[in-house]
């Protein structure tokens, strides 16, 4: 079985670098992060260099469509360290999207200008809310005013592609408080919004408080209203919904995740998807560095799905895109085709020729659809 669903051709790939430093871990965060300390900076810099030496042969002759620095707070690593990484990479496409995540409290105009100067051309800011009460609930250390200033600083620094994260379903959040956040977006130079509802993940501070927090989270009916408010407000700003949680100018990097473009992840806890296999680096900086010092790949998880599980999973993931999936050349098993037809009868899916898309109902209940397909 052969198929290619990713954009840009067989030789197109993406790169991800996990920079785990944070000044403070948020109580809802389940990602691998560590304190922002210089000894850890040096250890990561050495590890990333060694990991690049081990893996760089894999990307020879490949066209790199996107590079993403995630975390953590990658801007804490410093422009010099990020520049060193970019200088090692050969094969960047002329219009390669290079994204760096930042938190508003560190995002000064001077710092962002340095990142823009070394070639970073997309900024992703962890705003989360423009309502101070919600920011306090999330225990963020920036204010709404600082978040707006960070967005404007990014624009002044030369970024013409600025994405922000927004969250809803927060404890004690009301429709009025969420509207207040949405209403402030019209005056800000943003090109993209990633919209997330709060999920209480295991191994987080919020998980330990879940009994109390679950009593404060908006009801399903209120949650639906919050989402509807967001969709309407963002589309009125010209930020069209192109994926379940994404609005505005499509991210080349994130779109690759949904269309199975191969990518390599570098750094502790980074995931990769390469030659139809997904694998993850160990989520521990010291052990990551030691394995690399020993000349070993720092991988602690690997999985390659067999047919038809691989195809079903890809179909479920790609259906997140509002444009849907053209399955004309996909060797779908009969059971999967019957599942799609049943989901269509139940109002979750719609079909135009060979293109299958989620309906509005399907987008609301995507998790249900994905489970049925996978």
C-alpha cells in the first residue's frame, strides 16, 4: 500500500525543536518543561548539536517547509542559540515558515526584533486570555495589557504573521468575560488564532484540584455558546476557520501534522513522524544528553501502525481540516467506508463526490467521529 496525503511532495518535511525552559510552569500544562537555568541551556545546546549530527543525514535532499521552536518558552533560549540551530539547517525552502513560541511577559520589541533578524518569520504568543480575571485563574504571570503590548511589539519588530493562543471553558468563565477577550482582538495585528478549551490533564497541578475545578467549569450548554461566540467573532475579523481549533492564515507547520507531512523532532520529549513511524525522545534533559553523549538516539517510544489502522488514523486526523479529505485514491477498507456512510446518516459527515467533510455537528463532536473511524 502506498499513499501520500501530505502537501509539497514526497521530499517535503518539517522540523520541530523542543525548548523546555519556563520561568514558571502553568498549573494546566502537561508538557515537559524545566527551570530556566544556564547550566540547562548549555546541556540542551550540546544535546541538540549532537542530535543534529546523528540525524542530519536523514534530511539530505529534502525540502524543509517549516521549522517550529516550541516549548516551554523558546525565546528564553536566546537569539544566539536559535541562530546556531538555523545555521546548521540546509535545504530551507525560500518561503519556509519559521515559528517561535513566546510568552507575553518576555516578549519585548528588542528581543523579538533579534529573532526576526535571524530569520524567524512567524510569532506564536501564549496569550490565553485578554481578561485579567481569567489570567489569574490560569495563574499566568502576564496581564491582559502586557499581552496586547507583546502583540504590538511583535508587529513593530517586523512580524507580519502573528498567532495567539486563546482558551475557553475556564473555571468561573462567563459568556460576558469571554466576549470581553474576543472584543479586544479587532485592534490587534494578528493573523491567526489557535482556540483551545481547557482540558484537565493528568500530572498537572489542576489535576490535583480537579474535584473543585470541575464544579467551576462552564456547563456543556455554556461551553457551546462560548465556542459559537468565538467562531462568529473571529470570522467577522476575517480569521476564517480552517481547522477545528485554528482560524486565520493557515500555519504551514501545523497543517503538516494534519496531512501527514514527515517531520523530525529534536530535544527532550520531542515527537517525530518519519517513514510512517512515530517516535518520541525521552522527556528528561539529563538522560537525553547522556544518551547522545554515548552516540545513541534518545528515543524511548516508537510505533508504526499497520494497514488499515494507519490509514484510518490519518483519515481521522485529516478530517480536522474544514476542507475535508479527498479519498478518491485512498485504499480504504470497506468497513471504514461503511463507517463514513453511517456517520453521514447520523449528521456528523457530508460527502461531495470523493470529498468527505465534517458537518457543523461533526466539528462539535469530533472526538466521537475520530473514535468511530479509528
